[in-house]
């Protein structure tokens, strides 16, 4: 009996070594094939590549006169290709809904878990954040929270003048709220942003983006006057609708990341 | 000055390999966070500051926070599969009975 066990162990050990070797060989083959394909691409910033074609020169030359935004990236994603940015914002929204489906606590889960239906599952009555009353975190959050929110607002509002924009500024803003929820507990964070305000912000920001940009579909061409003035390039009030769109995207991104964090921590807002 | 780009790329490669090879989960997440930080520096060297800001806040900040939260919840759902690793601040996880090292 013991001899058979010993033989079995030896067979599994050698099989394990062969499996590992096969994995290494396969991955090395795959990586070498990929590197060979990549070496066939044009060199970085070469003149024959598709990056340096006349399309990019046209955009770089005409961004300030067409859109009024000094930041060419903001002018591209919020004026020339604003419809694609609407799709990206909807992808963020869809990701939040997917996480809500998988991790959200519903009344059904509450009742069945209380009845012992799911054995060994999440203990819903337990305090899920043991760092809630940490003094160092509280004191530092009192100083840091307005600074981070201010920085986030600055990055969002200056999206058309300096690097940044809605996506980066929204991520920074959500970081502030995540830190606040960690330091003071989820109940205190819910007094700032509760369930109703959160839903209104997320849905309202996407709706505002749709409405503002749909108006631009019908105006600003074919002789119809563009109602949003372009302003002096380089100042804060310039670039037409780009600051408003940046604000909408910043709100959506901040709410999405904060909502995903809450869903990971404790399954969403309280019922 | 031109030498810094290949050095950073090699560092990225080493960090990516180190994440997969590390046995414990908490150091692996911390190495992943550092990977995001070096990636943000590379974006700056490639002259795209928008991507640098986004990578620093999302990759090295928020994505790592979500990883930490997931590690805490995993440890508390299945206390008997504990490897004996300590997640700081983890409450109530049973210290591994006869924890088997990989």
C-alpha cells in the first residue's frame, strides 16, 4: 500500500515537471511569435507610419481655430469625436451595472442569508471595516479631503487648457470619496452621497452629455449660428461646450469608481 | 538621458514577471501597484501627460485599492483556506491551522 502511494507520488511529481516545462515552452513560443509580428511594424514616429500622415497634421493645425481648445486631445475627444466619448461613458455605466448585478445586496439576499439558506456566506451583520475609528486616518482625512477634491475639480475644469480632462479628474475625485468612506465609515459617507443623489448624478450626467452634444449635431454648420462662443483660446471660458462636457464626464467617472468601490466593500448602499 | 527609456522598460518587464512568480498575494498586489507607477513615468517620457495622470490615479491607486478590498473579503469568506498570510487590518480570519506552504 505504501509502495503504491510512493509510486503514485513519483508519477505525479514527474508529470508536474513535464507540465511546467510545457508551459514555459508554450509561453516562450507565443512571446517570440508576438515579438516577431511587432518587429514588422513601422518604427516609432517614422515619417512613413500612419501616425505621421496628413490626418494628424490637419488636426494639430486646426484644433485651436475649429474648437477653441488649446489641448488637442480634449478637442479631439470632445469635439471632433464626441460621439465616441459618449460610447465610452456608456461603457463605464455598463461596467457599473454589471458589478451591481454580481455583487449587489438585494432584499432577497438579505432574507435568504438570514434564514441560513447560503451556508458559510458573507456575514452581513458584521462590521466590514475595522479601520473605521482610526485616529490617524481621521485627522489626515480632515486635511486631505478638501485638497483632493479641489485638485480633482481643477483637473476637470482645466481639461481644455492643460493635460487632464474629465476622465483623469473624475478618477482623482473618486479617490477622495473612497478615502473618506474608509476613514469615517460608510454611514458618514452616505450622508454626503446617498442612494438618491448618486442615482441622480450618474444618470443625469450622461443625459446632460447627450442633450448638449445632440444640440451640436444640429447647430454650427450649414448657416445655423453656433450658440456656444469659442472665446479666447487659453482662458478658462473657452472652447464652446468642452468645459460642460468635461464636467459631465468627470461626474460620471467619479460616481462609477466610487460605486464600484462601495459594491466591493459591502454590496452597495444601505436599503 | 536617452538611456532611461530602455531601463524603465526592463524594470516593467521584471515587475510583470515578479507579480506572477510571487507566492503570497499581498506582496503581489503591491508589486502591481509599483508597476502602475513606473508605467505612469513611461507615459510621461512618451509625451502623453493625460495618460500619465489617468494611469497614476487609476492603475496605481484605485485598481490596487479594489484588489486590497477583494483580498480582505476573500480571507473572511473562507477562513479555512488561509495560507497564514497577514493582511493588515484583517479581522477575524482564522490563523491557518496547519497552514500548508505552496
